[in-house]
């Protein structure tokens, strides 16, 4: 696996460094998916719509999402 560098402000850098290894790995996975699926050629709105549509197709409901987010905040 390769390492890339991106520019972020100091607050983002500190937050990333303070995040758990699991969270850092999840963010890495999101970035990989973004570029693997050629999403960088689309607008943010298009990407968000696609993600929402895929999640809905796979059975994600607002209630399940809230539960997942609450569980993640408990860690």
C-alpha cells in the first residue's frame, strides 16, 4: 500500500492523529473507495446521492443509521 499526503488545517491534523487506529483505517478506506470508483470526476452532491441510494438499496434506514452513529459515539 502507498502513502499519500493531503493538505488539511491544523485542527483536522490533530483530530486525525488523536483518532483511534480503527477510525484512521476507516477514513483510509473511504478515500480508497472514492478514487477506486472514479468518484473524483463527480460533484460532491452526485457522490452523496449515490452513497445514499446504495445504502437505501442495501436496507439502510434512518433508524439504523442513527443506531450505528450512536454506537460509534460510544466507543
